C-alpha cells in the first residue's frame, strides 16, 4: 500500500516501514523504535479524513482506557505523542498472528478445546476491562486477535476500545440519544432498544463469539425469516428483531457440557446472564480442555474438524468489520411479530390466541422506554426532541442512509446540530425534512403525496382493416413508402375563336 509517510520517522524515534491495516478512520503502521535498537512496534494514527472533533475524542478515549489496562489479553500501549499537525498517535505492541475473523472465515468451525482456549483469553481481557469500569460495546471477531506464544499456545487479545463506555470518566456523549453504535450481528438486545448497557452486554457478545467458533456461523443471520412487515426493511432492523425476540438454535445435542454456558450468556435479559466475565472464566477453567496443539500439527493454525456439515464458514467478514458510528435505535419497530411462514394450522392459531396476553406483556417489557423527560431536563442536557408524524403513517425515516424507524417517531438530537432526514414510503413521493433549532420539543406533521401514475399508452394500430394490433412475430411491421407527388401539368393557353364579324 503506497503511503507518503512510509520510510519516514516521526518524533525522531519511530521509523514507519509498512502499512499493517487501514480502516475508515485510522491507519496502523509497522514501525521500528530507533531509540530501542529498532524494536518492532505498531503505530496507530487517525486519517486526515477522520479529523472531526468526535473522532479525535474517541481516539483520546481509547488511549486513556487501554493505557491503564495491563492484562496479557488486551493489546498494550507503549507510548503516545503528537505529530506536527497536532494529530495524536499511539504506539502499541506489534502482534503477530491473525484476527479471529480471518481464522473463522478460512477454517469454518473450531475444535471445542481450541474454542474454549480462545474464550478464556477473551473473557480474561473483558474481566480486566470490567474491573476498571470499562464496557467494550463492540466485541466481534475483527476485534479479537489470535497470537501464538513460544510454548505453542494460542493467546486471544481484545482490541479496539474506541467506542468503549468508561464509567470512571466523564466524557462528552459522542452520539445522539436515539443512536446506537456497534456491529448489529454481535450486539445484545439492549443495544437495539432504549435500555441501559453494562458489562453484561459484553457477555452476550462473548456468547455469540463462542457459538460462532463452535458452529462456524452465528445463531442469527440476516437471511433468517422475520415478520412480513420487516422484509423490505434494512438488515439492521431484521437482525435486531431476531436478537430481541428469537431464541438461538440449541447446541445441546452437539456440545452438552458447553451449551448451558452459552445459553446463559445469550439470555435476552441482562439479569438472566452471568454476573461477570470472571465468573464465566472460572467455570471454563474447570473444564478439561487444554487448548494445546496436536504434536503433529506443522501449520500455525490447526485445520477444521474432519466432519464439518456446515462446510466453510458463513461469516461475512465485511459486515463484521464495520467501524463504530451510529446505527439508529430501533425501539418499538422490533415489537415481537411472528415471522412469515406458510398457512397456519388450527392448532397453531389456537396456541397463538392463548399466548397473546403473555407475548403482549413480554413485548411491552422489552420495548417500553423510560418516561419522557421534561423540557427543563432536556434543555440542561442540550437535547432537542423532534416528533415526526406523517399521513399516512408507516413511512421510513433515514439519516445518511441509516434507517431511524417508522412514523410516528421521535428523534433526539443535540440542539446545536442540524440533521437532514429523508422520508420514504412505497407508493408516495420522496420527502425530506431539516431538523434544526433549540426548542426542547418540536412536532412535524407531513402529508405524503402519492406518486403520479402515467396514463396507459394506447396501442398503435398498424392494420386499420383488422382493428387490432397485429402480432409482431407473425406480421412484420413495414413502414409505408413515401408518397411521391407528380407535378401538375400547366394549363394550355386558350385559342381565340375564329368566326364572322359583322
């Protein structure tokens, strides 16, 4: 990868030799520390295109968090500094190995002992972060790095604390109150709706990783059946509905000793999960899984299981490596609705009718929001609420190609920001709305206009005698030849009549 900073030295110390990786916001270089005899290290800095105030604050937050974490299962920060253009850079240990996402994409599912060994490292890293009051919020295969020690053991390290929630620091809120951040495939139910997030949110994501390593796929996929009302909606709405409402397929028959642990990690309500990462780690330490490589294994990573019914992993690496900034909170859009299926039987209808009260109560408990704050509290926080209503209702609100929800919908935004909202509904014209101003509460009512339907075109009659259009396959169309008009002859001059004159 060509880069103008390659083969240059920053701060008269770190010589940048290669580009290790590049994302939407930052770039990581392989570097040599010239003050320490050329020791290899990694240098991370923001791209020029990501120098907004929010991204700079996230970068500073990541430095503050991981600089105080000292676990062997979290990437270590060695140094920090400022470039000549006032950009902060981080110097971290150089990891040799591969992200978990690449390993799973290449090998499918892993052997149980290997998966357990990796999970121990992931949980150890989370336990260290949680003890310092840090919730990761974006645990996924791309943010777990697998390296190998000289003794032959694999070690998992947790990366990327740029969007972590730090309870020991007072930070500016980098996203609006109605936005969520993370990667939908690996997010907990409470991240899709307006509920508090804590360390148990990371445990749900850890359960998803555990499931993925054993099965080669996640329990919920974008292609899984969803309610008919969500079939044409963006994938974030579909996967969110599955996380909130669907139970994961059981692995009890295949992994009877591990499934109870995974099932408790994947509980819908945080209160039903384990209390801490250390608690799960202690349970795994009691299992008889060594995690050692077989003696005959010559390659860095062991191969897939001999009999893998799922074949190659279905993991879509592109959907798991997205960076952090905001998906909308989906809220009431994720109300429990049976997925679309064939014609229901009478027994199914009877059971559904009998369970409506229970389901309705569950949906209410899942999707209810906190009571609305008064205008004084909103004004103190600098938050403005824009309530958008359309006639007819059910229009989809978009901001920067991200769906916010269906109308009627209340959007919370920082009062100093101006948001452009796109409003779409099938059969109606596209509308847009600019949200601005500092009033604590504003209501916008829009009447959508139907799309103009073009009148049907009348068929061209080529055969006037038949009165219908001939079949093009049986009667070729011929253009009439141009009519040639012959010039009219000039009239002959009249001759004078001869006669007798008296």
